[in-house]
C-alpha cells in the first residue's frame, strides 16, 4: 500500500473515533483541533514501519466493522489510575486483555519508558512541554506518558503488538530510539531543523522571558 494512503486511512479512522468520544465533563478542547490531532498522530506514525502500519490499519477497520471505538477504549483504560470507580464501571464492557497481550504491552512499555527517560535527559526543555512521565504522576486532567502509552497499546491486536515489538527491538539493536524519532518528527512539525534546534530555541526563549 502507498504510504501516503495508509497514513491518511489510519488518521481518518482514528479521527472519526476520536471525534465521537464522550469524555467525563463533556467534549474536550482537543476534539475541536483536528489539525493538531493529525499533526500529532503523523509524528508518531512516521516513525513506524510499513508492516506495523498495515496491521494497525486492519485493527481500525475491524473495530469499525464491529462498531467498536478504539479511542473510547484507550481513554477508558487511561482512566484507571485516577478515575478508578468510573473505570471499574466501564471495565466489564471493554475487551478482555489476554495474558499474551498483557505481556506484549508490558515489554513495549518497559522499552519505551527507558527510551523516554534517556531522551528527556538530552532534551529536558523540549520534552518538558509534554506529559508527566510515570503513572504515579497521573492527575485528574494530566495523564502520564506511561499511562497513555499503556492505554493505547492495549487497543492494538496481538498481531500489531507483535509486529511493533519486533520493529522496536530491531531499532534498539541498531542503536535507535523510537521516542527520539517521534520527537524529531515533532520538531520538524513545529518548523525546527531537529530536536536539538528546538531545545536550544525554547531554552533561549524561556531565558529571555523569565522575570
């Protein structure tokens, strides 16, 4: 499949689901920013390989055919650490996570958390504009990277998780870091040459506007 088409198909399906997600307290402000949603998701998917993209597209198509909303499922699972009682009410309606899937999610989360922590040491200012790092830092309106990642991965099929784990394991063997790859894509999306340029420019801006 043509890469431009696959990105478009994935994001169109994701946006449709995201746009129809009902949140506690009403519609979220980010649901009114389709352009930002597309940019954010593209930064992630540009770092993926074709096999994983194709597998995830199949997940989305299957979910739509079954009238499932993967964005609803993702955000429901993200609620667990803070909105525990609300999550417990929803849990019965969510697809069961098998031991096989849980182990795949655990391995991926562990690997990406290690990369995330390494990368935030290199780009502390740039990454400081993102989410809190770990689940223990979850707050009512501020979900951590770890909880968000676990919630999203839990919506993927075993096939997609297996493909993705194989891919990032290969990246690790090559000395690459998918968190940093996504960060570089984010820097480009904001008009910077790379993450280092974003870091230096943001640092300078903060220094000039302190006090």
